[in-house]
């Protein structure tokens, strides 16, 4: 076993997607998976195949296109889940099945309602079944961080005996403190007699803001796989942020006795793509990928950095993908330059028609905005892909806003092939726009969040709008981008409506798994 290598296991498409509102379409997952492959992550957890037909198809699509990273599906410790994961992974160059069952007293008693002996038996059965399909099997004792150490060690030993090649110890509820979590990893590795037969992995949640610190403490104590997500996306407060783990290990190679295979120059691109697709903005002061991460406001800092950048910078902005000369395309750029540049951003077209349609959109944007940056292209393409197969489409809109008068919006939508028009007044132009759409869609949704951000700088920048809607407990996000923020708002609202009105049969993986 190579102790110098830290395996980066990305779960943006699985745990990241469990974040309320972050659900992604198959096409979006494939786009992200391709970007992750280019980032050179070792393992991509593409989803939970048993969750729904859509999830199964998404895992399958990722398994078909990704060649250089291992593709993994999550499966509860149930025969049917494991068979479904294996089916979705058929044809993958390097498939992995990740099976799990809870081992903490709390989860066993209340969630699973199973005695420990039965949990142990089910874990062994699951690993053995997964091994019938692939020799790359990961086992997670869910809520390991709150499990009793003796029982945890018994389950881990049995899972390795049954054929697990990776043992992942999750801090499912983000409860651990770094030195204690590190100790836990060390203790399990030391106490389990066959621990040298498996790679130890960790999966930390960020409920106390300690996911990255806990993961790094585990690495110091022998973990050689970290499960993480782009931008720290994930259930509740999220998972450990991939970019932070990778850059910590790289920057402090004096402390960490291992290295990753990540192409760090792809980090920013992945961060933007995930933010764009999910509608989860990246806070400006976020480490590595936030807009301010390498900006120096104070004069003293600027002076220092100009004399010698190491005075205030411990990493180089270029190493994670920030560039200074960022204008990439303009009004006069041709189709070839457009196509080549999008390819660098992992955006490819299946047909000539798709390319032509995208090029027309690009030209329309370039007419309004002379300098087109990577961020513009990402936003433009996310917008184009997300509106492609939508049931409700924006046809035209007209908004009148005059001082002293109530703003009024007139909207024409195409709903399932039929054009319909409506007018509404509102307290502001956005309110009027949403009311007019709602009169036509009659969706009964609740608007939870509306936010606008600029894709690039300047008054000619595209506005990127995120809308979060709720209906009967289900939460979705929608995005829209345009140089006109009212059009961007309408697009975002319609995008979210299309998602929330689509039927779903999806199950959450971390529900009870007591029946074989
Ligand atoms: O948080 C968790 O425990 C998980 C497991 C399924 C690995 O996501
Ligand atoms: Zn998790």
C-alpha cells in the first residue's frame, strides 16, 4: 500500500447533492464529473443508484464517460441496493461499490432498530455481495465517530475479512474535535489486526465548522483517503471542502507525509461550475476559491506583496486557477475559438446544431457585453443546458417600472407547447414578474430565497439570479443569467419551477436499512 499517496474521493455528486436545493440533472452531473476527472480526483462518487430511476441513470451516464477516475455508487447494506449499484456501474473502467450501515448505539437502536449482532451480520453480507461484482469495495460504518470503539473495531475487522478494500470512518453529524478524531483513526488502525489490508478513509461533516480540520487530523494519523466535496457542499453544513484539504496538504508538505494527484489549476474552474449549476454561491472570503482569497485590500499588505509576495501569500493564486489576464473572447471571436475555449472549460457539444445554437447565444451576449470571461461562458452554458428540456419556457417579457407607479410585468410563457400570457402588478419589478409567472403556472410554491450576483465586474456584467422554492417540504434551486437582471430573475424562477414540478420518486440513502 502506497503510504505517500492521499486518495481524493469526491462526493459532490452524492453527498453534495443531498444538500437541500442542490439536486442536479443527469446532464449537469456528467458536466461536473468531466470537470472532476480533469481535476484528477481519484474517485468520483456519482450518486446513490437505488435512490430513483433518475439517480440510477446519472450514475450510469457518469460511469460511461469517465475513464481516468474510479466511479463509485453508494449502496445501503442491502442486497437490492448493491445489485442496483453494480448494474449502474456496468461498463465503468474502474468501478467501486460503497456500502454502509450505521454502527452507533443511537442509530442502531432508533434508526435501524436492529441489535448490534444483526448489524455486524448485515455489514459482512453486504461487503461479500459487493465483492461478487468488483474487487474495489468500500465499507462505511455510518456514525463511526459516535460508535463504541470495541464494536466499531469488530465491524471494521469483519468488513476487511469479507473483502472491503477501503474502510471509511464517517463523522456523520460533524461532532468530533480534530485531535480526538485523529486519535480515533489511529486507535482503529492499531487495534484492528487486519487493518494493513485496507486503506483508511474519512468522511467529515461540517456542523461545527471542523470538517477540514478533522480530515487533516485523520491524515496525520494514517488516513489515506479523504472524502470531500467541491466548495464543501453537502448535507446540512456540508462536507470537508476538497480545495481546502488539497491545498493544505500541498502547502504544508512539511507536516503531511503524503501528496495528492490533483491538478490544482483546475480547482477554481470546478468551484465555479458547481456553484453555477447548484445555485450555491461561494462566499467572497471562502478559502482558496472565494473572490477575496487572494485580494489584498490594506495598503500595508499590498506594499508587502509587491516587494515579495510571500510576505502575505502562502499559495500562488495561479496554482489554483486564478489568472490575471482573464478576458477570453469578444465580439469578433469566431466559432472555432468559441468551441476550443469551451472545450477547455469541459463544455462539449454532441451535435453541430447544439454548437450553432450556443454560438448564436454567445454572439447575442457579445453584442451587449464586449469582453467575455470564463465566468460568462459558464453562466451562459448552464443557462442554455438547463432550459433545453424544460416544460415551461420563457417566450417574451415586458416590465414597466416608473417612479411613483406600481411596476407591471407582462409575461408570455410556453407551457407544454402552448403559449399563454399574463399581466401582474407588484411591489417591485421582480415581484410583478414572479406574480405574472405564478398566475400562469399556478404552482403554489413558496419563495424562500432570491439573490442576485454579478458574474463579472462592470455595469454591463451578466446578473446571475438564484431562486430557492419550496413545495410540500421539497426544496429546489433555480438559476438564470442575463445582462438584464429582470430576465435573469424570470429565467431563474422558471428554472426552479420546472425542477419542483417534475415528479420525483427519490429516496434518501440514510433512511432505515433494516430489511435485506
Ligand atoms: O455522512 C455519512 O455518514 C455518509 C455515509 C453514507 C458515508 O454520507
Ligand atoms: Zn455524509
